[in-house]
């Protein structure tokens, strides 16, 4: 099936593309909604401007739109506009997204797809968190944490490339503090710097760390594709 992919640059949306391709689908465009702020309940916010590098590395064209507010209905209207454009330009038949267990997100996306006569594809749905996190690393996904906003996660995680031992530590912390190990509740967000879909890794040249004692962001100030590796 010819699919568009809701794309944030994080581990879930990127791995969903990877699995969709393994299932035999063709992902012909990336769809990125630039949210008004980090208060969005539906979509990913930080470092979205650098998804253009991931798009270039995957050789999948990207369609973008800016949402005018953080209201879910406004964000869905922006996504609907993107999907209509993708149907016209790329003749997509469905939308792949990286939802894992958020029924709220899944229902919103499925309702929108139904309205536009598209099929919603959710390859990560229902995956067991610890197994999923390890599958990411076993599949050679390299990703960093770019936000944290949960008890148990401090500023030392910001900008950290996640390893197998980190997953063990995160599992212990998630058990102790009660956050989702896969971060689907917004406890943390990630950015993929390399994976099997990429022709070149993303080289991060300049960053800024913002920490208020509970929540933090790792902002990428300058980045490029690494053509030397």
C-alpha cells in the first residue's frame, strides 16, 4: 500500500516507517505538523525543523504545515490539510503513525483517515515497552533524548544516546516512578540520528540544554548530514 507517514523525527514515527516497509508498504511522503508550542496533547514539538535532514537522508519527501494553536481540533485540521495534499501529490492510500497505546491518538487518527477514505496503519500498536526499546537498538536505531518531563528523569538524560544499559536503568526508573518506559505519555521525547533507513547519519554541531529543575529540553541549534561516515 502507498502510505504517508506522520513524522516527528522521534523513535516511534521513524520505527513505524521501518516496520511498514518491512510489511511491504511503500512510504512515499512524510507529514509533519509544526505545533504552536510544547503543550500539544496530540503531536511532538521539539526540534521539528531538523526533520528536513532525516527526510533528505531517507530520500522521502516531506510535507509540512504549521498549526495555529495547541487545540486538538486545530491540529487535526492542519493534519487533514496535509493528508489532502498528500493524496493529491503522492496518491497515498493510508497513513502510518507510531502510536503504541494512546487510544486518544489512535481514535483521532482513525477517524480522520476514515473521513478521507484512507487506511490507518499502526505497526507499533500494543508492543510491550521493554521489548520494543530493545528491538529499536537491535535494529540499529541510534536516538537521543531531547526532552524529559517526569519524576525520575533529570537533566543528565538530555542529549543522551540511549544504549542497552540505559534501557535497564530506565526500566528500573519507570517501575519506581510510574512513567511509561516507551515515553508515549510524553515523559520524554527522542530524535533519531541514525538508522537503517538513513543514507547518512545526522551530525549535531551545536546544542542548548534548558532545565527548570523538573522539565528540560535539549535544543539542536545546528546540524547537518554526515557525508564522511
